[in-house]
């Protein structure tokens, strides 16, 4: 029994990683925007 993944499984994993990276980036951007808006509104 080998531990190798098929090319299809590798491609699926890459797509899932890309999706998670995109979601993380959007969350970080929205968080930064919210912090800036909050900070500016308190000036």
C-alpha cells in the first residue's frame, strides 16, 4: 500500500487550499478595513 495520492486528489487538495487562502485573505482585508474605519471615526 503506497502513501501516494493520485493526480486528481492532489489537484482537489490544491483547489481546497486556494479556496481557504482566498477566504482568509478576504477576512483579513475586511478586518483591517473595519479597524481603520473604527479608528478614524474615533478621531
